């Protein structure tokens, strides 16, 4: 729901003051949001009932060692200094060390993030390629049977718990029909055969020209993509429908019809052109929400992405890893918000 | 219906009067028109039915399912649906029908708690921000925007990590990530009221800002907030179930739908009913609220259609 407000929020920056001022305000607002994100994770990190010093030295360390590490970590300083240190560390890409993998959290995330990107990207593709035409169709046939069917299907997509739908998909398409592969990114016996170059399984296997593994990866990707894509489709379709309905009511559409243009050209040539700008914003925001929706989907499909990393770290009380993951997802969110704002300014001729 | 009795006809005329005799009549008449409009929308009526069903089931849970949702019968583990256990049994031999029925109470409890926390916070932040304006407005709205830009589920996860799992903590985590839109709605509403004559009149009588905000502005924002809440209910239900599924919300043996799905996951391939049935319950609850919210928006904001 929050997403719907972003178009006016973007428009706020575009008011008469001109581009430079708008850009400046945009930068300030992004910086403040990022600072807010860091502040929230900082607070969470302090509230956690886990002693960060104990976590590092172990509970059998001597008191002197404990004290020395405490001083090293700067935990004796005033809070604002601690926050400043924390901020500096994060800006340098230091998100702490994972207790479980004993590697820097940043490296862990670099390792897990591509799987999430792969999932979210393909799901967004599904959402765009199906959601937009379907949404346009619903708008054209507004109030008729087709429209009602599409609206209900989209609402179900909004309402269904994605983790449950994933389980049902596995039950039907993996267990009973055997059309797709089960959880994970590859069958176990293919694991580790391909060097991770980009981390994106389809690209890596294609680069290595391992076509068997490529098709295996596709078969693993289809179901989680479809499930997550349905969610994205529901959102994109709904927004497309309401944008299109607004356009089809305008007078220029009537003019185009009176001129004798075919309905196809009226809809796709005239009305849709004006819908594209806000739609770009919608797609960017939908992509952001998929990065998040991936948390539950990845759990269901044992998909080794950032979401699975965050939840598993959570159960192992690996707080640096949880907060690191939160910061990365949050930053991606902020980045995509910024991107959609910028695209809105660049694409909408009225803002020039 | 065309043969309506005269008294019905008089009632209808009274409701649709062009010149209502009292404020009450006008209000009832407007409500009647809205209800007619709402009733013409089959999806909205279906949604209302589902929500009413959910509430009735939660209220009458002990009557509808007399057994205890915690009662185990290890001799009857993982039984498929049958006459004795309508929806089968789970891995501890508990009756799934009973647990799903009682689960509606857990879900409603969480949803209502979130609403009780979120609406007043949003109302307070929004009205203060909108009424006072200036730097207060700037600061409060900046904070609201920051929270709006966060990924909600991930942030809720991080909060639960900090304060521990459990129903109440999950509620707090959801509330922390849900309040910003309410502040925005309340602020927008306040801005339209702020310079109206009756507020000016109260101000000239010497009422303090606090009094104006609490007694005169805030009550008028409540109805927009309620609509917004209806629209958000489905999202809250799904987030709560998601946290339960991850093991971060309601803890076993509570009959929470998301947690039940998580348990059923281990038996998914051979005992499908354990995971499937609680999911259908979640779907019905959240779909009901979504349909209802959609219908309400159609009635109250015809522009959106």
C-alpha cells in the first residue's frame, strides 16, 4: 500500500523550484533515509539481549580479555560516538563478522545475494509480461465478465500467503505431476560443478556451456519464479488497470475514436503511451517488494539467497548477519525508490 | 420487492429525502445510499460475508469446535480427513478442524492488537504534524518517510530478532513497520480541516493547540483511518502468518495458522492436509478483508473505480 504514495512523493520534488533544487532535495532525502536505516539497525543491535563481547570472546574468557575487547569495540564510549563509529564501519563496507560462517558478513552477502536477484528479476519479468497486458485488457473491458475475473485473480494474488502457495506448488507440480525440480537451485549431484562467475546460475552455466546443468537450473527456477511472479503480476496488473481506466476516460481518447482509429491503436498507441511513465515507477517498486517477498519464498524452496541467509542467521542468534542483511535489503529498497523517482523525472515530459 | 408495503415505501422516502429534517436523518440517508451502492457490488458483499464469518467463527469457537485445540492423541497421528476428524489430524494427533477454528482467535487477536497500536500513533503523529506545521511537520514527516522507505517484513524480522519471538512481540514488530501510512492519511485530513471556520472559531475562543488537535481535529480523521485499516488488514494477517511460519510469531502449541503450516511442511508430500488447510483459512481471511476494502473504496471514493 505504501508504494502507491510514491508517485505524488516523486512529484513533490518536481515542483516549480527547478531541477537543481529538486535534485538537491532528493539527495538530502535519500541520505536521511539511509541514515535512518542505519540508526534503526544500530538501535536493534544495542537492544538485542546478546552480549556482543561475549559473542566474540566466548564465555570462558578471562575478565581482562573481556575488558580489553570491550574497549576495543568502543562499547565504553558515549552512544553518539558509538553510532558514528558504526556508521563509518558500514560506509566502508564492514558489516561485522558472522558468528556461524566466521566470514565477514559483507562477503557472505555477496555470495548469497545473486540467487535472490535471479529470483526477483525473473519474477518481475513474469509480472511485467503478463501483468501489463492483462491489466490493459481489464481496463478495456471494465465492468464486464473478463474484468471481474481478472480483478478476482489479482486480489487472490494479493491475499494468498506466498509461502503456502509455494508449498502447494511443490505438492502439485513436483510431487504429483513431476513437471519441475524440487527445492534448491540445482540437483545435488550438479552442485559445485560450475564456477560461480556472476553468481547467477543461468548465466554461469551458459558461460560454461554446461547445458544439462543449465536446464536443471531452469527447472529449479520455474516454480519459485512463478509463485513470486504471481504476486508481482497481481500488483502490476491492478495498477495498470486503474491507470488505464483513468486514461480511457480522457477526451483525447474520444477524439482518437471519432477520428476512426482502430480500437487497438487507440488503446496501445494513445492511451498506453501515457500510462508507461507511472508504470515504470510501479515496476521498480514491485521489484523492491520482491526482494523482500523472497525471504519467505526462499525459505520454502531452500533457495540459497539473502532471505534464507537472514532467517537462518536469526535462528543462530547471528545478529551481525541479520542486521547486515537488513541493511543491504534496506539499501536496495532505498536505491530502487530513488531509481523510480529519477525515471519518473526523466520519462515524464511535463517535468522538463 | 416491487410490492413493497406502504410503510417500507415511507421509510425509503424518508431515507432518500432531498431535504432531511435532521442531521441524524441526513446521516442515515447517506449511509443507506452507501449501503445500496455496496450491495450492488457482489465482490464487496462476498468480502463482507467472509469477514463476518471470520468474526463469528472466532466468537463461537468453543461451540463450533468443542474439543481442546491442544489435546493430543498419539494413536491417531497424521490421520487423513474422516468422519471423526473432519480435516484430519496433525503430527501429534491433534484435530486440525479444532485447531483451525481456534486459530481464528489468534489471528483476530493479533490483527486487533496491531490496529489498536497503529491507529492512535498514526493519528497523533499525523494530526500534530498537520496542525502545527512548520519544523514539527518537517521532522515528523521526514521520520514517517524514512519508515515508509523500509522493507517491512525484513525490518519486522530484525525487530523480532532483537526482542524475541512470540505473539505480542510479532505484533509490536508489525506495528512499528505499519504506522507510517496512517500518519500520512491523518495529516492529509488535518490539512483540509486546519483552516476551516469551525477550527478558527474554537481557536478564537482561546482553546490550546492540544485541545483543538485532540478534541476537534482527531475525531474527524478517525473514519479515514478506519477505511485504511480495513485495506491493510489482509496485509497484517499475511505478515503475522509469515512470521508464524518462520517460527518468529506465535509459538507452539498455539494454534496459529502460519505456525501450523510450518509444522505441516515436514509432512507435505505424504500428508497434504496438515499444511494445506490452515493456508486456506489464511486465504479466506485475507481475501475477505481485501474484497471488503476494495468495495468500501469503490463506495467512498468513486474516482478510484
